[in-house]
């Protein structure tokens, strides 16, 4: 029986799969509930469904049935749509992905294999294909990393000015104060007492929102 089990376990090895992987299973994508050979097969889908008229059609920016623009930003290479153009999307041919933040604010380092803020041009330490490795802290792929601060010291690693100004406007329009609290700024390391709110806490010294709550200082 044990021998039969081993034989069954190896049945069909290298006989199934898709053009990307040899495997004996398929995946169901949680975003669309579709079944695909692998994540690459999912991303290579050649059709989209308009959410206005429910028409399935080849990938394009404008619906062939109702004429609606299915995404103000559209990248045919990535098959990516987004109506929120305030994100300032752009496609980096060298990275092979769409990014946000405005093309004029970033440059692609050929050696590192990734885009960086223009403030780091000629100022960063180049390590070949460094962004194609995993983060040493969370083990996520660095090129798709969604963190804006150093995982060790929490200091901001990008020019966050545009993001912070947008957050200021959002907080001013819908801010709800919950009293005062003490914070430490991860960018300037200043400890101050500020008004607390649901949206976050702003450093009074450098105006950064990269802060965290701390206990009140102990006075001598």
C-alpha cells in the first residue's frame, strides 16, 4: 500500500501545467474568481469586462459597446486601468511595471534595476540588481515593496513632500480631534505634544507625518 501511495504521488509529474510552470494544479484568482494555470497566465488575460455595460471585450481603454473610458490612465503593456490620475501613474519600460508619483520625479538606475526619487540621483549606493532581491526584514520582493520608510530606523526613504501636502489637505477638510498626545518623529527624532486625530499625527518641527505615539516624557 505504501508503494502504491508513492506511485500515486508521482503520477503525471512534468506532464501537466502551463507555458510558465510544470505543475499538477491550477489557481483560482481571488480578484476575479477565475481559474488560471498560474499568476502569469492570469496577468496575460486578453479580455476585460466593462463595469458599466458588462461587455466582455479585448483589452482597450474605451468600451467597444457603450463608449465609456474604462480608465483615465491606461497602460496597454501592463493591462492596467485607473481613474485616479492624481496618483500620476507612469510606465517604466526598464522596470516593466507601472509606477506612481510622476515620471519627472523619478529616474531609473540601470545598475540597481529600479526607479528612485530624483533627489537620490548620483547620491545612492549602486548595487547590481539590488531591487530584485528580498527585503531582509519582511522578505517581500523589494521592487514591489509598499513601504516608504526604512524597516530598521523608520526614516522616510523617499521625498514625501507631495504626499504629505495632500495628506495635510485631507486632514484639514475632515479632521476630528481626539485630544492631545505625545509623538516622536521618525524623520527628525523630535518628541512633541500634538493634537491627536484619527488620520494621524503631524510633527510640529519638520511637518512630517511619519510619526508614532509615545508615552509622555518623564520629568526629573
